[in-house]
C-alpha cells in the first residue's frame, strides 16, 4: 500500500530529526473511514435498542408513531452512511480522476451524519421511559 499512496515526510526540512515520520494519505483516509464506521455501528446498535424499547411499550405510548418514524429514518441514514464509507475507503485518494467523486461522497456522508445527529437529538428529546428489562417492583410486597 505504501507504493501506491502519496508519502509525506513532515521532518524533511529538520536536520536534527533522526527518525522517519512518513504518512501515507490513503492509509490515513482508510483509518478515518474505519473509525467513522465503528461510531456508526455503535449508534446503529443504540437506535436498535431504542426501537426495541418503543415497540415493547406499544402503541399506547404517547410518542410511539413519532419515535418509530424517527428511529427508522435514523437507521436508514446510518446504513446509507455505512455504505458510503465503505465505497470511500475502497477508492484510491491519490487517483486524480477519483478525487472529485470522493469529495462528493464525503460531502454527502457529512450531510447525512449531520441529519442523523439532529434526528437522534429528537429521539432523545421524545425519550423512551422504560425498556422492560427491569421488573416492576412497585406495589409488590417484598418479604
């Protein structure tokens, strides 16, 4: 991978520097995409748990329809972001012919991430009161 990616030496002008500190731009971009994908997976899992909690509460929950819609939209956007990140990670950043396409995909992913964050703010604002994971001990006599 080092031969096809552009290498940048940050200390070439520093005569006192003894080590070799070279960055491969393609490698950096791939690491960044992988890190974003891991965060996307974490949010995806959190939204799936929220969807489960809302479904457990049933249609009698005051914000049931709104939360189902918001969580579903968020999950859809997260899948689209994940696909975009995979495509971006596979393309060579140093290929000039692909740079315009990569820039467009990166801008689309950024907009989708922003929209997903806003949607998740509303999901949190509407809230999920109980998940059914913990038994209800209120009203029971404990001996």
